[in-house]
C-alpha cells in the first residue's frame, strides 16, 4: 500500500473508530467491567451475553461469543484486551459474508439504482455522496428526484447534483413518482448515462399504501428497462436500533433489497444492530456512514468495523 493509500485508510479508521465510540464504549465498558472484576465462570459469561444482546448484536452472535469464551480456557480470568479480541473475531465472522462492494455492471446502461428507506434515514444525502463517488471514478451519473412528496428533498437533490456535476430529473412537488422514474430511465438511456440513482419518498414500513407505491415504481421502471432496477439500496439509520430489523424485512419483501447502506453510526450507541441484521438477513452491506461529509460514506469493511465496535485501537 502506498503512502497516500495508507494515509487515506488511517483517516477513515479515525473517523470510523471515532464514530463508533459511543457503541464501543457502551459495549466494551460493560463487558470489560464484568470480566476484570469477576472470575470468568458460567454466571459471568451469561452476564456478558446479556450485555451483548442489549448492545443489539443479536442472539446468534451473542451466543457465539459466549460459546467462544466458554471454550477458550479462560478459567483464570480474561483481560480486557483478550475479551475485545474474542468479540471482534466473532463479529467479523458474522460480517465477512455480507461485506460486499456495490458492483456497477458496465454492460447495463444505465445501471439503475433505486434508493429506499424510512423518513429521515438519510436517503437523499446518501445519493448525493454516491453520485460524488461515481463521478470521481469517471462515471457519467444522473439523479432522479423521486421523493416528490417533499419540495425540500427535490431542492436538496438538485444541490447534490450540482456539486457532483450530475444532471437531475425533477418535477414539481406532488408529481407522480412512478411517472418520474419512467421518464428518468428513458432519458438516461437516451443520453447513454452509466449510473442512474433514483431517490424515493421516505415511507414508514408499516404503511401498506406507501409500500405499494414503491412496488409500482419498480413495475414502471421495468416497462422501460426489464432488467432494472439493477440494485435496490435500503438506507438504514443506525440510531433506530431494533427497528431496523423490521425495516429490512418489510422492504425486502416489497421490492427485493439487494444491498444496505447504514448511516448515522456516529450518533448512536446502537451500532451493533448492523451485526444482528447481517446474521439474520444475510443482505450485502455496501457502505456505512459516520458523518456528514462526502468522505464519511465508505465501503464497508467487516474487519475494520469489528475492531472498531470492540474498541480495539488501530495497529
């Protein structure tokens, strides 16, 4: 790795570990406390497992960590660093299968990415950051302001489009979102655009009529390009904790989620929910966000995330 790449990785690690500080402090503090003050017997391991479950890591991963502690010959006790290493190793095992980059197929023009999620999850901002990344890679990008419910979302996407040098297809607030998506795919095809990012209105997963509208958008897109959308990204807000599990379930059933982006990991002690989601749904995690700037959305690394959540310092 050259010096520039090493420096970039170092900066990202600082943002990631800093962003996950609330999660790692809540998790690491509680389990280290238990491990250092008491012998690592069955009762202590059960208490550690409870702490892991409360940290939103999910039953499967928490049970695996507890089993690793039971099988690890720690009868004489375990140091805080040893415990962090066990947690990081088991979390990484859970996350490695889902840590997959978002691959843009150059044979599909435009490569249509539909972006969904509940209100306030950070969809529009995520689209802007992705547009900037794709443009920096030299790809031609178009944005579609499919959140026609909110005039502010349309304006926000236009600003991101200007920053990234990407044209934005938009209509007035209140326009039909499916019709806009149809026009956007058609226009992107005509202009030979490589990547089309379609924003959608934030919708609560328990509102059937709003989920039906999202299904309609997918049907309409297929009329123009039968293979599209080529990716359906669900943007999740880490601060909602357990609620994120039902969001993945319902959006996946409605529109077939192909990948996840988790935002706001810097604002919560509940970052462990990503581990529970990975264990339960096995949906690829493409990106995570730990801040507001373009550079704060980065490809997901199971190894880095596991070490940061366990509170292990970068070597």
